[in-house]
């Protein structure tokens, strides 16, 4: 019991302690939404192949795929199993949505 009280007391002290160190560095962060995805629908007039960051996907006209919503990652065109040019970068507002490929190609 004493050990539990001491442990809780120490955790409380460390949790509520403050630091006065000031840093002038700029830190760039990316946000990841775990357990979320979005749907990408091929509304173009042709079959396309893309690289989603985790694998290659071939989309026929009108078909769709689900892509993990890893904010900051890029989706590329794919040609013969190799990554091509970037189509778009995943943003947090895409998560949970159905996105048309033609809108991202503009």
C-alpha cells in the first residue's frame, strides 16, 4: 500500500512540474488519424494504377478503393509496379470521406 502511495505521489510531482526552458526552434509535425480511412473513386474515363503508400492498386472506370488516412503521406501514379509522379498528399479533411480522383487531378 505504501508503495502505491509513493508511486502515485511521484507521478503527481512529475506530471505537475513545469519547465522554464524556452526554445526558438520550429518543429514540423504531422498528424496521423489511426483507424481511419477514405474512399477514392475512379471517376475518370480510363483504368488507372496508383501507389497508395502501402501497395499498388489498379482501378477500373467507376471502381473505388479504401486508403488508410495517414495524413502527410502521398499517393502516386503507378506504372509497371513502380511509383510515378505524386497525385496528391493526404490531408485530415479526407478522412472518412469519398473522394473523386478527377477532383484531385486538377
